[in-house]
């Protein structure tokens, strides 16, 4: 496989980028030890910009974190593993990432901890192929985001009997990829909304979902152990709010779409349409999660995308959610 990084900002740059709701960022800063003007702990949450984060947008819009006694600032990143990278860089205290995006980062930062699951899906990420590409066998070049995107791309190719080493895979960021398809520089990609729909409208067509080839992700709340050990109560309050917001999104997707539009300008009609593709439910990490993570890590190791495995028994905090957030 040939993997080319086209434009990957550092975690600090991503955390301080446009769309962030934070104050000015400083390298290595973690001001959760400080307090807001109202005397509440201030915690930065790093997350992407798409419908899967609707519970967070809704919680901020409704002041749910403030009511829980925590001042939360959302740091919007470019997607992929950037949210966990922001935690490792110290520009956020909690990040939200999929299992296959976070696991490789747990090798380089063994202090990353997965606290629990807040959503999952095997339908939200879609395969987008350029018009004129009617069979996976025609694919010569694909684009992928790191982590979940790269994992899904490899699994898609293997499922269709294609050696990933025979396909050029360009690693990029979600906003850039639909334009690459429109320009004809790639034959396809696998992404979530709104980037799948944008590719569909820019010279492509949706050719499937990740569940079609056996991929399912879970999204974790993650923190660095150096912060978590002194702030488990705060982290628990935040997770409780996310769990409550999960239920609201499930029961009232229209309200979630409106909040997402106010927070990050996602089109309400499109958001309402895709929210049912995601299972918004908070829970603790269980044995099945550890087994699934081992399978993902083994795959990365086999494909030489990782040199070693993270210590899953240490980084995946089984029982933490039940103790601190339930």
C-alpha cells in the first residue's frame, strides 16, 4: 500500500483552528484546573464536525453541562484522529473518537484512556465511488482519513478481493476529499456525512455502507490519565450529560438537528435524515469491546500499519462508566 499524507495539521493546530468555540489556545495548556467566571471547572472537549456529535451540540445549546456544574468548551477538529491528538497535545481534556481511530494513538500515547461508549454504527460511514467506477475492481486510487477511514478502506478492498497494496491510498482530511473526487484525482472514498452526500453531488455515487463489509465502529470518550486521575468526578459529570443527550437525540432528532445547525451549520434536513443511522446510547466498555479492539489492532499489525499493540487492559477502562457516570 502507498499511503500519502496530503494535509495533516498537528493536533495543536487542529484544536486552535477555525470553528473552535474556545478561547485562544496555548501549547500544552490544560485549564481544567482553573475555573470559569461562574466558578465551575472548565473542560475542553475535542470533537469532529458532523451529525454523529449531535448529542454534544444539543447539550451545549440547552446548557446541560452548565446545569451539571461543568463549564464545557467544544474544540472542533478536522475529523479523523485529531480529537484524540488534541488530548495528547494538552489542548483538550476529553476527546471523542472511534475505536479504530483512537487505538493507534494509544501506542504513541499510552496514557490515553477510553472511558466508555456514547454511540455506535455500521451504517453511518458510506462508500462513495466516482461516476464511471461501477466495480471495486476498477479502483486505482482512494482517499482516506486516518484511523477509522483507513481501517474501513482496507477492509472494503479486501472484502472485494483487492490487495490494498495494489491501490494508491491518499491520506487526507474530510473537507478536502469530495473535491478530490470531483477533480478525478481519486476513484472513491469512505466517509460519514456530510462528506458522503457532498461526494454524491460532486460526480460520485454512494455504493454501500461499512456494515456491508463487516465494519462497525463505537465512539469513545477519551481522556489522558494525567488529567483523569485528579478529575474523575468532573469527567463523570460530563459523561452523564452526554448519556442524557444521547436519549434526547434518539427521541427528538429534529431538536438535535436544530442544535447541530446552530452549533456547526449542518443542514437540518440532512441531519434529521442521517441521525437514525447511528445508535446513540451510552454504556461502559465491556469484554466485547476489548475483543473487537484486539481484532482491529491485530489487523493494523498484520498490515504493518502499527508496530505494536497498546495495552488494552490498561487503556480501555472497563467498569469506569458504571462507577463514575451511571
